[in-house]
């Protein structure tokens, strides 16, 4: 059985048995919070459990490294939608130790891209069109600095109200311990 078939088979039983009922809530976050976190598999259940965030409590945006790189990209747009349309009053950026983005470099990634069949001509065309692979596919050296950079990008956005606290934390993917990088109430 292929993965999609397995998912759809499970889903059919999930709906049939009304297992969805325990997750029903509305679209507004109970804790009026939007969380930007890494897509790391270790954080799927650990992060919300370590923060006492349950279903319906927060808007959660997952991205590689919890990085907000483009102030006018889809992540920032999602944050603004959460604040203006979905009643979120605070923003929390949560990076983590041992993040895959901390070891990412563009040359290694491009080698893997080529191994998977993407032609050099395609890469050349993208580069000619202005894609800076060193910037686009580069990770970070220090998770605290990365979280601080994302917090600053969000906080300085011209469309974010000045009264919205933007916090930055780093979580241990082993224990769930949270360390403060930026206390949004202090800045």
C-alpha cells in the first residue's frame, strides 16, 4: 500500500468513527497566540506539550528553522493574518537546538538537487534570473542569533502594530526545555 492510500484508508475510519469531534474548535486561538516553529519531526507533539498549548489554543506556522527570512513573504503574511483577522495578540518564534538548518549549506544542497535529476541548465536559468542560491539555501550558525533575527524581522514590520509582543525562544528537542532569547514584553 502506498503512503497516500494508507492515509486515506485511515482517514475514512477516522471520519466514520467521528474521532474528529474531540478536536472541534473555532478558528480563533484561545490563547490569542501565533507560534512560528521549525518543521522538525521531534517538535510535532513535544513543542505544544512543553508549552501547555492544546488544540485550538494557537495559530502554528511551521517552516525550516523557524526562520522568517522575507518580510513580505508568506510567513509574514500568515503572522499578519493571525494578528488582524484571527485575534492573535502575541507572536512567539521558537527555534531549536540540533536544527537541520544549522548544518545546511548551499553547495551540499545543490549537489543533492542535481543527484535527484534537476539539470544544471535549470540551476543556471534560476541563477541568471536572480536567484542567489547562497542566500536562498543557506542555514545558520547559531540558533539564538537566528531566532533573534526572525524576531527583529517580525517586530520591525511596518504593518505589525507596535503593541504586539514578539518573543523568541529556543527549545531542546530532547527535553522540551525552553530558553528565552527575546522577551517581547521587555522590548
